[in-house]
């Protein structure tokens, strides 16, 4: 009886196990769940990398616009071969290797290079001359120069992370030399030499866009705005090399993956290329049409809306109008209360109707304080208002009493002396 009972227990326990078929089904279901999770995670990481790259592009556009507004030129690229620990990493360098214009970088240059541009912008000028100033150019120099490197994040006031795309390599930056250095460089003279004015028509970069009908990348002209004619060359480009990181530079000053093989994005990573392909046609299958560069920036932002909503509603942004201490701004900038400004860059100051104005040069300039032998009281009819009452010849000679300092003069020429920590004196 006992043995029979034990055998029954053994059989009963055996029946609780999984058969091979059940295990196979379980493993198949687990595999499908894991594959789905991995696919979702992969899509998430790709989307995150792309969004991060676009966000950084926006910050670079604003930084470029500020630099252009302040210096009247575009920045030169930084040297990508410098590790982040180097003191000059991220700083603009307008003379790769210290070589002056018009010498090119050595053939096969990688990193910080001076290369030939894609356009002969000034072919209609007399032979042997350069734009606008007649500076001689040695024989054989027919094309404008480009400077190639990476985004100069320190010069632009950006953080290190802003110069890297979502896949961990620095964004390549190529610019027309004339638009970055704003002067011609001479082999035997110290810059500036042959200084020129910034003009978009000097752009010497070729931009290619996929033409579906022709099945090829074709050059597109550069149009500054609707009121100007189209130009052949583009001023600059900033490129993200995407997931394959071909041609991208790492934080250690090395190339992540060499620029080799085939694909439509090869011109974007070729260190001697003056043409760049826009990401309008993405192909992720390896081959001659392969293209995975997610971003190519060709313009900057000169005006950016940095006004924001605050928790205490101090600043309001409504309908394109900004209000400070007012919830319903009635003017482009509506300030309720006092306003303090350390710098004001305006041509004129006007009343609310925009009718009665005076030139800003009157304030604090030699013109503004030009009141011979009398102080300036204000501005009337767009000119200085002078006080004729004070006769400088009547000013009494002498010092203020001890522990007093001079703060002005009265109309009768007497001194206004103020005691340290005391009240403001008057002329009454």
C-alpha cells in the first residue's frame, strides 16, 4: 500500500511539468515580445538622436545670427583634430596651419583645411584682380577658397554638447573664406590686407538637391530674399553625419569612421568637397543612393523670439506683442512702469505716435553735449537744448569744504558741494 501510494505521488508530480511543445511556444512568444521591445527601443533612440540634432541646429542658427550681427561676418571653423582638453578646441581659426591666402591645404587634408570653392564668382573681372579692391591674385587662383572644420562652439558662446549631433560626432562646418575672415590674407603682409565688405554673392559652395524626375542630385541657386537675384554659390553649410558617423570627428580629435565607399552623402564627408547634398531624399539601404545625414544647415537666424511666459505673468507674449508688467500689450514692446537699459541700439527715439523724434546720436555724443559755455538741458526740435544762464566765467575758484565733493554749479557760478552721505544740495 505504501509503495503504491508513493508511485501515485511520483506520477502526479510528473504531470505538472511542461512538454517540449509548450516550452517551444513559450520561447516563441518571449522572442516576439523581446523583438517588439527592441524594435520600439531602437525607434525611440533614433527619434531621440534626430530630435536632439535638430534642437542643436536651432541653437547654432541663433548663435550664427548673433555673431554675424556683432562682427559683420561669419565665424571661421574650429580645428576638429584638437581634443576637447586643448585650450584652442572649439575656437575659430581663420588660418589653417598658419598658411595665408591663397595657398591651399595639402592634398588629402583632413580636419582643418583650406580648399578650392565650387564657384568662380568673379570671372567677369579683369584677369589678375580680385573682388572690389583690385588686390593682385597669383596665376592659377581662379576659385574662391573655403575653410573646412567644425562648429566653433567656444567662439559662438555655445556649450560643448551643442557642437555634437545626436550620434556623438561633431558637426562639420564649411564656409566661404571671404565671408568668414572678411579680408584677403597675404603671404607677406599682416592682416587685414585688402579688407572687403560682407556680401552674400561671394558664396562659393555648391548645394545639391535630389530631383525625382531626373533621378539625380542637381545644383540649386542661392536666393538671399525675394527682392534679390539668385546666386550660384552658397555662403556656408553645417552638416550632421548621421548614424553611420562617416567623416564625423569625436571628442578626442579623431575621425569616427573614415569617409569612404559609395553613397549620395559621400560629398558631405569628403574633406576636399565643395559640394554638399541636402537630406531631401533618404535611403538607408547600402549602395550608390545611400544617404543618412539627417541635417544640413545653410542659413542663420538674425531674430529669435526669446520672450517667454513666466509663472508670475511678468512677461507676456501675445499676438506678436510683448508686455512687461501688463497682461494685454498694446504695442510691439509694452512696458508698464520704469525701464532700465544698459545698451540701446536704436537710430531714433520717438513719441507714441512715431511723429516727434530725435536722433540717438544726440545723447552722449560730441554733438549731443555741444553747448558752448553752458550745460545741456535736453533735446528740442531734434537738437540740444542749452542753458544760457550759466556764465562759465563767473564760476568761483576754490575747493569744496573738507569732507565734501563737487556735484555741479549753480546759475550764478557758485559750486554745489555735497557732504559725504549728506543730502543733494540745491541752488535755492
